[in-house]
C-alpha cells in the first residue's frame, strides 16, 4: 500500500511552550516558523511517522528583549544551532482518539527521547475539498537536559526561570 503524506497547515497550527517565571507564574511563547510532516499507510494513525522542525530564531514570547536573550548563547544559540527537531520512533494507541507519540527531540547539540500525549481528531474534508487531520499535543521536558542552563537567583530565594518546560501544539495537517 502506498504511503500517505500530510503537510502541516501553518495558518491553522500553533507550536508553543510555557515556563515558570520567578517560580510562580507561567510565561508563554511560541515558534512562528516551523514545518512538520506525517507519513502513514493511510489506514491507522499509529502507523505514522511524524517529523517536526522549528526555526529557533522565530521564538516569540511577546517581549523583544526576552526573545533576543533566548536566541543568544545563554539559551538556544541560534547562530550555531538554527533548528530544533523532533522525529517520532513509536506511536501507541491508548484509546479511540488518544495516543502517545514518542521520539527523539534535538535542541542545540543534545538529542533525547521524549513523549507527547496526543489527541487525534481523525479525518475531515474542509469546505474547499482538502482532506485534513488534526492533533492536540502536550508534553514536558527539563530544559537543563538540553543544555539550556542559564538562570538567575532571586533575592527572595529561588530562581528566575523554571526548569520544566510545558510543550503544546494545536496542529492541522493537509493531505499532500
């Protein structure tokens, strides 16, 4: 059976994250420049291979100074490491629409296995005749495990930036 290729629809997709700031509130951000493809046998979602790439320089936290700091060598070092990448290794079906997508995430020069909870919305045809699928994803990583170690101590105790990064995506894919 021929494989089916699905390309992300960036105008109907968002790739984002949240991190604790000063140990008590979350700061949100997203990547504005990304690509993703799903390839499967057209029968079952768990047969899919998912790949994702984000241009790290497209990071957007709604604060120019913070974004520039995140692009610096204190964090992502975009001059040296242009992209972050994910490639799935397994997709496990948990229930009708719930899956766990496991794969290798590369940030800077560190690659580690991570898993994402995924809600698969199934197939639909949009008003223009395009076949689409939708996914909601969520996961968590420890930023220090990927070489993102910069921090600052607070006078009141604690640190400025939390270690755990909550990742999320709301994405649509169109059949190629």
